[in-house]
C-alpha cells in the first residue's frame, strides 16, 4: 500500500463537529422496488454537535479549617480530627485534579507550604506539684493570718483574757514605748507593738498621766483610761503631815513618798490662783501657803498632780478654820493671817499640853500689846522665828540675833511677816483663846517643863540655875 500523506484534521474536527459518512450506493433502493418487510431499516444515527468547551479551570479546594489553639500547644496526631473524605471528581475533571503543579522559572515544581501541626504537650509532673504547693501555701497563709488576727483581737478587746493584776509605775520620763514594754512584762498585754500602734491612733499619750497604778488586764481602751490622774486604779498612799512642819518639810516628805516632786510643789504653791481670798494677796513665792497647809493624815496618789496635792491641804484648812473662828479673830482685832502667825509660834514653842499652849499665847499677846513697858518686853524675842529664817539650824549665836532680817524678833517688834510653820488645831484654838495672865517670860527647865515669869529678874535667876543654859 503506497505511502499516503498524513491526513490532516479538518476544521470541523478541530472544532469538535462530527458528521456521519454518507450511505453507500449499494444500499440505495432501486427505483420502483418496495422495501422488503423482513429487511430492517437501519437506524439513522443522531447527529450531535459538540460546542467548544471553555477552558477548564483547576478546581480550588476549600481552605482547611483550623482550630485556634493556645500558643505552644501541639496537637497530637492521634487526637487530630479526621477530615471528611474529598468527594470524587468527575472524569472530565480528574485529569485537571491530577495535573501536576506548574513549574517555576527554574524548572522545578513549586512546593506547597508545609502544614503546621499543633501537638498537645503532655502535662508535666512538675507543673502538677507546683499547683499543689501553691494551694497548700494559700491555705497555710490564710490559716496563719486568721489565727493572728484572732489573737490580736483577743488582746485589744480582752476576749477570753485571763485576769492578771499588777502594779505599775508610769513615771514622767517614760515614753509610750517604755510603758508598752512595762505592761507586757507585767502580763497586762501580749503585744507591746500593737499597744503602741493603738496609742498612736487614739492619741492615748495625752489621756494618760504619770503615777502608780494597781491595774487589772483589760481591753486597751479601758487600760488607757485607767492610767489617768482621776483613775480609781491609782495606787493610794497614806502620808501623815504632823503639826509644826514647814511647807518645805512637807514638800520633802511628799517627795519621799513619791507623791510629787519638790520643784513641782514649789511651783504650784507660787503660781496657783487660789480661790480663797486670804491667799490671793500674797506674793507669788512658795512660802505664800505657809500656815495654810493643814496638818493631817492624807491619802495621796503616787505621782499625783502637785496642784491637787496642795489643794487637799488648803481645802482641809478652810474646813477647819470655821466661821466662828473668823469672827473670834475679828473680835480680838487680828486678821486670820496674824492669828495663824501666832499659832505657828505657839506650835514651835510649846509641847502637847493645852494649858501650856494657852500660857505661851498669853505671853505673845502681852508683849504685842505692851506699849509702855521695858523695851525688851515689846519684842517677842522668840528663837523659833529666827530658826525659820535660818532654815532650821538649831544653834543661834549672838551674831544671828543681831542680824537684820524680817523674822528676827530680837530686833524687830511685832509679828514676823507670816507663819513660821503649819500649826495644828490646838495651837490655832490657843491663839484664839489665850489665858489671861501677866506673863512676859518663859523657859524650859532641866526636866523639859515650861516655866512662866512675870518679871525679868525672876526669869534671869531661874535661867542661871539650870544646867542646860550653862
């Protein structure tokens, strides 16, 4: 069979149009012949015209759905959710799906980006233990805080607190820190720092006063108010101030019993604005209260207010020096201050016998009222006044008797400027009601008995006969 040139596809074939071949001549029916019934009529093939198909586009797959996972969380391959199977593509698209990826400029196929697989990291044992320790720590801290808060509340409010009694002394030089430590040492509080904190918030230092207190463990507020100058828990102390003591001697005795300091008492005596008229006109000196501090046994408090201490004694004097006594002084022509001055000299010069007191009072008044007698009898010449100025020194010399001072009754007639001690009620009564005598002299004999004389010669003779005056 001779070689024939390669048959080229027709234009219709390229466009997808097909035609059935025409029937052969032998198959044509002759004219005039009828078709045999037995011979089947060949089917006429259907002509189909294929339209040119549009360029096929690659089928894009829907993007895979990703779950949002925490940072650092890796999804385990075993736990990956199974993807739904991709439905099969039609045959017409199978070749498109299988089409390899287009080549890149370098001739190599483009590689798909790697898929990031998130894997679940297994829970570590260390992390589990850290969680357990954290929970235990929270529980322990909560328990400790709760226990401490309850303990603090018990101390502040004295809840279920065992009663403790103790005596403390809060001195003026102590700070709140020192007081808190002292209260803790005595068992009255448990936490000194907590008491200091309470005092800072409540301004407790201004409410407390130095002193000696018999306290019982109680809540902080009651404890602060117990350490007060008006507190019923202050430790009382009984002090006896006997007759004949000077104000300075009383101040020393009060200081020895820790009632108040001498300097504080002197300042209070000089500066206190007394409500009694007979004290208002005196000079602002400590001695202005001399004679008005009534001797008695008093109940004071340790570290008591100096003004309160003096007030007790002044009030006692005002109660004892009655209205009848004041009228009696007016009748005699003497002021209260002068009567007290006479009584103070009687207190220092006499003993306990009331008759002796009255006789000494008569000597004093006889000399005060002597206007025409001897000069010596116009002077009191009482050693006690000179000793008061000499602050208690018992040895009196001739030089002392000639020294010019207001309390030297050897050279100054009349009464000294004021009382020389604080007299008792017996001496005050003797000054208000002296015996009526002509005595101008008296002295102590060798038996410590007081003898009285009406003239100087008898007095001088008796004095020379006693050994005590040698």
